C-alpha cells in the first residue's frame, strides 16, 4: 500500500499529482481502466477498491519519476451492484426501487421545509402501501386461491395431489385429515406470505450492513445553523448516511407485512365465529386480535410518519425500544392469529372467495389519492420555485410514484390471475365452469389492463422510430458538412445522423414516462370503477354488449393472465441466469446503477444505495491525499455514472480541499438526466454553486452520446468568488464522433462511432487533463511561494473547435431544438 506520509516534493516545487479514475455503468476491470494488465489493489476490499499499476504502487517514494504526469488510480465499484449471484434477487424489488426514486424527483423548494416534509411523507405512505399490497397478493395466492378455494373444492383438490393432505371432506362419511378444516389450512398457508416478508427483511438487513453502515467524513452542521438550510443538500455530512432511517423503515415495513398476514387470517376466522352457532370464546378472541392488528397498524403509521431524513449531521442515534420491538410484537400478533385460526371449528366449510378481498380495492383507491396529491404538491412547488428544464414541470414525483403503484398493482393482479387460471383447470375463474371462484374481481380487472398498456407502449415505440428516421434524414447533410476535408458518403453520413437522432431520444423520456403514468392512472381507475359498478370480471361485465366489445374484454382478460405468467417465467429464468452468469449479472447491475444511486429514504426493501459506500470511499481518498499537503494535486476523472459519483464526493469535501482538486467529466448525465429529473439536487443553481467551489472543471460530450451532455453551470448566476477566468467555461463539445469521417492514409479502416464510450480515444481528453494539471500546478507553486514575481505557467494553446462551423452550429441547434421540445 502506498505511503501517504513519505515526502514527495522538494521545497518550492509542485507536489505529486494523482488522477483518480471512476468508471461508469456496467463497470470495467482495473486493467482496462489503467491500460496495464499488471495492477494491484492498494486500498479497499473485493466489493469496491482502488487499484494502481504495479509499477506505480510506490510512486510516493519516487516523485521524480512522475514529473509532468499524474499517478493514475482506478476506483472500481461495479461489484456494489453486479457482484455475486445474490444480486439476481434484486429483480423482485423493482416496484420498491421506483417508489424510492419518487422521493428524489421532487422540484426545488428553497426554504419551504414543511412542504418538503409533506412531500416526503406522501412518498413514504405510497411505499408503505406497496409493501402491504404485495404481501396481500401473496396472501391472496396462498390463503385464498390455494388453501381456501382449491383445497376446499373437490375437483380442484383431486387434480392437485399435493393438496390431498389438507383437502376438505369429500362426502358424508369422510371426516378428512387434521389439516382439512379451513382455519388450519389457512394457518399452514400463512407460511408463504410470512416467508416473503422475512425474505424482504433479510435482503434489506444484509444490504444495510454492507452499504448504509459506512461512516462518512466527520463533519457536522447543526440543524439550527442557518447554513444548514442554504447549503447544497449533497454537501451536508449526513446526506450519504441513512443507517438509522433505513433501520427505522425496515422495522415498520416488516411489521406491516406480518400484520397484513395476521389481518387476513383474522378476517376469515372472525367472520365465521360471528355467525349463529359460532364459538363465543373464539369470537371474543377474534375481537381482541382485531384490536391488536389495528393497534399495530396505527403504530406502524406513526413510525413511518414520525420523522424522515436527517442530513445536517450523521444520524447515529439509536431508536427507541418501541421502534426496535415493532417487528417482534407484530410477529407475536401473527402467531396468535395462527393459533386462533388453527383452533378446531367442526362443521366449518370454505366456499366462494376468502373474506377480506375488498382490501385490494381500498388499496387501489388509496394509492391513486396519494399519487394525485403528490402530483398536485409537485406542481405547486415548481410554480413557486421555477428551475429551468425541470422534467414534466414538477409532475415527475407523481408520475414516478404512479409507475411504482402500477408495477405493484400489475404484479399482484397478474400473478393472482395467473395462479387462479392454473388452479381452475379448463374454466376461467369467476366466469363459471371452473373449479374455483378465482381472485378478487379488482385484481382481474388490473390484470386485464396489461395488454392495453403494452399496446400503448408499442404505439409510442413506433412513434419514436418514426422520429429517429425523420431526424436522421434531416441531419444527414449537416453531418457531411462537418467534415469538409472528406469526400461525402451518403451511407456513412446516414449512420452518423442516425446515431445522433437515437441519442436525442433521451430528451423525450419525460413524455414517455408521463404518458405511461397517465394511462396507468386512468386504466387503474377504470378497473376500480368497473369492479364497484358491475361487480363482475371484464368478460361478464360486457354481457349483452356488442360482440366486438365482449370479444375485446375476453381477449384482454386472457392475454393479461398469460402475459404475466410469461413475464414471471422470464423473470425466474433471467434470475437463474444472472445467478450463474457474470455477464448477465452485469446487465442486471446496469439497471441498478441507474436506479439505486439515491439513498433508501422511502422504501427500505428497495435495492441498496451503492453511493452510500462509493461516495464516502472517494471522499475519504481525496481528503487523505490532500490532507495538510497543499502542494499535492488531484484530478478526479469520471465517466457516465462515475461523473455523478465524483461530483457527489467532491461536494462532501471542505472548501479548502476542493481548491486542490480539478474535475474532469465525460459522457456525464449530470445535467441532461440528473439536472432535469432531480432539480432540487442537480439543478443549474446547484451546479453553478458547485462549479464556483472548484479550482477547475471541464466536461466533454458528444452529439451521439445518448446519456451524456453539456452541464451548463454557467447558465445560472455564479456566486463570487468563482473559479479562475480560464476555467469559467466547463463544457467542451460537441466532440467529433467518429473522429475521422472516411478512410485515410493513416487510418485505412473506418473509425467507429463511439457514442457513450471510449472518450479517452479523443485527443481532447488528454488536452483537457493536461490543462487541469497545469492549472493545479500553478496554484500549488503559488501557494508554496506566496511572493510577488512568481512566473505564471504558460497558458495552453487554444484548441480548434472539435466540429468545424457552420455544421457544428446546425447540429448543436438541432440538439437544442429537440431538448427544448422535450422540456
């Protein structure tokens, strides 16, 4: 391991320079990042670590060998999201991840603390409803469809031999087995939803200990300090430390899962005990259990609503025993409900659906109301504090929350419908001719909207394909004009123009999200209204209607069931492949790279926030490198998602340390994605403030890049003192892509279109890195010799524009036009 305490510079000379490389989504190997097959890990572990080339491990002891060049280090963090096979289990957590994103997409709200807290509360309630919904769906499958309906049906139980031990008596002389009583069947089936709850708790606890428990840099900002409200949130020392909040929410959601199972059991048994001839003692016990379940639900709501995030300082305080004991108390209530359900009740038979199916309709209405309230609140915040280029004018939180609820509703409704179809044999659940009554009607309606949503998504995809074709034709001539020294080639120009047009689709993503979210809200409302109005499944509700309408209803109901079944099988197959295949696991990891950057502050069962490990790692490394060594220089170089991690880590440093650091970003989504979707944290005013605190920052981007783009911090008012005049401009681009248009004597083969990758291949990368190091070197020498007359470093030669005018201007205006229409 390198020694940071060895002398690395002579008096009056600049110190050793370090280039800290941070890769993007998907990850890469240290050898590829450093360009050398011989690398060594200098700090970190098998999950995330910093590597150097073998020849550079002892660079601090030989600084004379690195005059004019930096020591490269590579921070590899891909195993945080795509490491071992257990990451495949994260695929079942997608609705929870989307719900967590809804918290961070809120509009900017300067000084409106109560409004921000209300926004966080609404998102936490939506997240809690998702937990209850998915555990209730597990109860529907295990308790209602299998234990209550199928085991209680003679024909269904005969066709499922594995249900024989708990099948209901088949005749007057058949007394059945010990498990044949409905209450005992339900008690046994409760093992499945309880196991799902325990699995979610275990995944959350396991990832919590590996991610959220990492300590940040020890800096505090008291909550009563006025600066705590005005500082950028990502600079607060407790922002990347969600240990206490995740533990608190995990206790509440685990308890909610146990109470949901207990409520399903209690609803069935108490309805029987209250009928004439029921057991009075069991009836009283049922009332007591109902009271305990309701008291536990109120307790859970209190814990979820009581407090949100604390960012002004690392929150290491321990929660009260009332919070820690919540899961245990809820599990005790569940065990009492199991004992109560399993008590002998001779003569009890099961028929029809299980009592309590109305809960799914109530949950759907509640989620719709919460999403609408979240959208109205976001719209109001945006109107009060307008931030340029905010996605969907403040409605992003409501749309993302609706997508989370839609994913949860479609998953629960589709799986229930598919299991019902499987158990029903040749019949269709709820339409007669089958073995069982089937799932609740509202879930059947929800499963039926899947084909409609897929048809809408297909239409949107066709529209985007048409846009790519149209824009590619329009840009073809501009591309050829951008290479005036080359002979035009229509096919080559068309390919480059198509790459530019495809990259521009990223700016249309807000409209795609808004359309799907609005359609989900409307179709979900149709499902609830159809259930309440007709009380029948879609096929029966259209009886007497024209043949076309009736046929369409039957088709979407059947297709919805089969599509969810196919998706469930595909999910299992992909999970199995990801468990064994590293390349498939890396593909799954790319999804989590984008979706799990933000801390878990709404749903504790979401995939873990890798930034709560990566940002402290980078911040500690930069702080230790420059600690009390003003002569040292550091360029942190981030690609794609790595640029977001780099910026977040630099934000965590104190102002003096930031002045020893220069930032180089390329293919960066800081403004194009994060600035638009998360304006409260990466809006132009935040990026401008961040830019003013750095010694220098340069950003490279291409028109063909579907992810990266300009960061535009200069578009906001930059407070003084800002960076040096030479570094006021951040963006350099658009860079040429491909670098060479046609075949040349030096490059006889066609150069590839690089798009989002391999920015180091462009000469602009080495030029900008050299310029940043020169700026830091000048500052270092000026600091060590604070006397007048210190010669300034020669200014770098002005580089020619990467894309010659006038074609570059036309391409830039085309991209700006696409962005403006998307905004």
